C-alpha cells in the first residue's frame, strides 16, 4: 500500500549520509571521547568536528555549543540553569502560552519552587506581540523564554525584536528553536538570544542528541552532575555516534536549506489549496502569520481529530493531533486553545508537516485520501448532518 | 502489519492489555479477520497520588502499564493499535456517579455503567468512524440474534464461573448488533491456553480483581481523596448508628463507609452479630439489625433495560441475580409504568443492596435488568 509520512515535526528519518557518517563510531571507533589514548582521541576529534558543524548552522562559535540528550534537556538546562545562576531573592520568568511542553513544564516546576512566571498570551495566529513581552517584564525578571517556531502551527515568533527588549533590560533570552532549525535560516547573532535549543532528530539526525547554544559569558548552573565533563561542561560519556550524526545533519541542513525551503513551501501550499477546494469549511490555523514552510495545521469542523488521525493512519498517511504521549494517548492541545479555538474546534484540528522526502506523489496521494475520510467522519456525526440540513 | 483491505470491514477489538481481550485479538487474527486494536485511557493514575501503591512511579505518562501491554500484544500480532482518551467521559459517567452513589448510601456497580456509557457507546462510535462496523471485547457472555423476534439476545457465558452478563444488562439492541464476544463459549483455562499458544506477551499476566480506578480496593479512601481533590467535603459526615428498634449504638463517620450486609468494622460492640440492614440518607443514619432483618421479600428496580422483548405488560417468572456473586433466586418480575420493575422473590433474599444491579434471567437468557432502588 502507498504511504505518505506527513509528520516531520514529530521526527524525521535519518538522512542516509548521516547514517553513513555515524556507523564507524559504533564498533570501529568506539573510544570514549574523554580518554587519553588514541581510541579516545579519534572520537574527541569527531565530536569537535561535529561541534563546528552545529555551530556553523547557528552562526555560533564551537565553544558555545553544549551537546545534550535532546531538545528537552536543552530547554531544561537553559531554564533551570539560567534561573539558578541568576542573582536575587525573588526571580521572575517571562514566557508564552504556546511553548512546547519541554519549556512549559520546567516553567511550572519553577513556579512550584517559588519563582514567578508570566505566560504572555498570543494572538489568533499564535504570534506573541513584543510589546506584551515588554509589559510583562518586572525588576526581578531573570529570563525570557520564547520559542522561535511553534511545533503545532509553525508560527514564527518575533524573537529578534524580543531580543532587543531583553537586551535593553539586560535580561537573558532563551529561544526553543527545535522546530525552526533546518526550516529557516538561523543566526544566533542576528537573533540576539543568549540561549538557543535545537534537536538532531528534527533535522534528519538521530534521536537522543540535541544541543544548547550558550553565548560566551552566559552563566548557567549545571543541570547534571557527574564525571567526564568535556569541554562544554556537561558530564557523562559523550554519545559519539549521535553527536557525529548531528554534526553531519547540521552540515546537510545548512547546505540544502536555500533550495529545500521553497520546494517544501510549494508542496505545502499545494496541499492546503487542494484540501480547501475539496472539503467544505476547512480552515488553516495560523495561516496569516509568518510560519515555517513545512507546517500545516488544519481545522476540519465537525470532524473528531483523533478519529481522522486513526482513519488516515489506516490508509498509511501519518499526521498528528494534539501532543501524543508515549502510550499514544492524545491530549487537547494548549496551543490551539491559546489561539482562541473553542474546544470543539481544537478537537477538530490536525497537523500535517512536510519534509525533505515529501514528494509531489505524496501530496497527490494525501489529496486523494483525505477528502473521502473527512466526508465519512462527517456523515457519522449527527451535528454535521444537522448543519448540512440547515445550510 | 495486517491492514483493513477494501471490501472487508475490519473488526475493532477493545484491548485492555489483559489476557482476555488480548486473546480475543489473537483469535480474530487467527480467523483471518482484519483487526484494529483500541485501548481506552479511562483514568489518570497520577491523580489522587496518596492512593498510589508504594513504589509506583510518580510521573509516568498515562501510568497505564496496561496500555503498553496492549500495544505489545498488537505489535506481536501485527495489527494497528490506538489508545483513545475517554477520561472526561469516564469521570462524568462512571467515577462521579460512583462517588455520589456511595455518598447517598448505595453500593454502585461501576463496571456496568462503564459498559453502558463508555465501552459500548463512544467506543463503538469510534470503531465505526475508523471503518470497523463491529466491536469485539473480552467479556464472558454471548450474544445471539433471534430470527423469530428480530431482536438480539444476551446470554450467560458457557463458563458460569467467568460469566459477566451481570455487567452487560444495559446493552441496547443497536449496541448488541455491533458487538461480538468471542470468549462467550470458552472457559478461562482454554483462554489461557490460546494465549500461550499465540505466545502473547501477557499470557501469564495475573487477573485484576478490583475496579480499575481503585486498584487498591480501598473505596472509602478513594471517595474521600476524590472529594478532597475537588475541594468538596463528605456531606453530613457524622451520624448515628442505630438498631432497627431505634436504639442508638454509636456514631459513624459517613455513610459511604458502609454497605448493606456488612458485619465487620461497624465500630460498635453488642453481644450479638449485627449487620447493616439499611443506610438512611435522610437522617444520615446507619441502621443495624439481625440476620433475618437483612432479608427482603421484594425490591424495586429502576431504569430497566429489556433485552429479548420490549417492556412486558404481564408479570413474568425469572431467576434474579442481585449481585454478581449471587446464585440467582426465583422471583416474579412486574414491569412498572415508570420504566422500572418490581421483583417479588419466592424466598426472601439476604442483603438486597440499593445501587447494585438486579438482572432477570430465563435460564441463560438475560431478560433485562436495572438498578436496585
């Protein structure tokens, strides 16, 4: 059966070139990068080379890259590290209502520890107004954390302007760029953030590796304690194959971005136009804001998103609704309610995200399959039947 | 992975992660059916942390090891599997009524509520949405279509020890038309055997005896924690413990701590064995009496669901089960105009408990049932 993977925001396949780069570091060059001997030295060199590649993708210096176990650790390190190292009896953090759980939950934990947190609301497109961030700042504000691209909507936040505000007030700025890396041009100096999180598996690298950009001179408390702390200060034996794969993935991402972004955007636009034409009442969540080229969050009124995702999976089309947890359970999305969707609409929204291996044929297949599935679900929904009668 | 092929509608299997429903999936796969596994996420075990058994992980995602077990079985069988979140509905139609029922001095049957309002309602609907016209579950009971009457009938399982028809009396004709019970003809031993033969990862899994959302079996603690979580307190907490003749023997700390027929843990000492004979919400009293006072010759039942026929006008003879572990007693059942029925037992029955279900049988056939008033 034909299949189409349209869930690249969840994860991406490992690029064959990345896999090839990683393979020697499992059983041939298996040293511990912290060891003195030649086995270790080879791995150290490979890790440092990867660090250069990741730094280059971000316009950073290699010394500013900390390898982590992924985006979640990067965000935790940034938030707890920055707040912990900040001076002052009372501390305050500013963030938004649409952050990924890997930022939202650490902020909630901070609140339990006595740190005040302001969650700045967003507009109907999912964008935050820099003025509202400025208004939320207090004398005791020690950190602002605003994501660069939203995982569910693709909406891009005005991080550059927020950085100017933060700089004026001398407040640290962290941005979760996990969903932006490889999709838009990234430059830490232009963005102006002191802390930036990325993840390998969202850019065709392996799972279980990420990085935190820490601008030189930024004070962070450690998150983890242990031995073998390398150059970047994070303890624990380095995940050499993973880091090598991340480096290769970053290198490729930088190389292909200029031609991939418009190609994917064109496919996404064709996908959206096709569905808007074929299915009555479809809406695009966050369509009027600047967004990543690959993400399409669609609202199908009178369709239960969970059933649509399952129905499409049975036709081998992968997409997602809400944030899935490890058992596959789907929770209502806080992002969709934050942009003002009523519960029924939030439960009728599905995210499609395209990527490097999405083809014209995939889109054609999706455009063939989705309309009849939506129609079947609507025909089983009494409210839809009533709505049709009324119209 | 077996995927629904065009022309042949897949069967959805409600997979709890236990051996019974896992075996149902295996049986249907064996028969060459196209099968889709569905697991219901019903209750977040992270809630009411004080009820968590010692050593349980505090922050596990859905904490439903059972959902993971179901997924392992589905992977083993090569079938698609999805977890559906029915937490809100479960709380609204099962958990809250469970708590309210105890507070009102009744002893509810949450599994029957769950079958009626969750398993065979939204789950059947979701199954249809994904293209499965029928739902199979691991219940021990049988369904058959009666050509003459044009109605579906519910029957006891062949294995009487495992029979779960008591919990299924609320099924509508529409629900039964879309339901299959592949274990109805089997006994537990054969099911285990089939599970082993299919090498299911849960073949040796122990059976759960308790209500799924109160795994500890401590209902009192659950009810009090649930109310505390919602910032509510047990209404009229304290009250009197009296005998049927009005003698005050002591005080109690809430009707929800008692069940009709209970003898132990009453907190009063008198020279003779006394039982709870009723719980009076109005006066907030626990009423104790002797064994013979616990016996009732009749009871009223509300919200009766009639299965092989519509509401009968004439009284009918039946055997009636007043709790799951009750040997059904001979009785005459008369339908009432209010949608209920009056049951007159040939011999008075012990501990007829409000809130429990009364199920009317003709042999193995379930005629109907409702909730004891």
